[in-house]
C-alpha cells in the first residue's frame, strides 16, 4: 500500500538531488525490494493476462 508513496518520494528526491541515491547507497536496498515485489506479483492470479495486456489506461486507446 505504501509503495506508490515510496516511488513518488524517490522521484521528488531525485529531482532535488540526482546524486543523493548513489551517495547514500540506497540503490541495492531498493533493488532487493523490487525483486521481492516482482516475486509477489508472479504469485498473483491473472499474472499472464496482465503481462499480455497493453500498458494503457482503459478507454484511452
């Protein structure tokens, strides 16, 4: 539930200081988090359907 807030915060932080993520060494931590989220998504029902659909909002394309 808090993942969207984390992503928005990181994007805002990178717009202020692009080198901060490398200086703090947080990239490996975020990469590990992304691996866990990816594994969790592979366990969800309908994963194949979601992977095959276009990445567009319904009604826009």
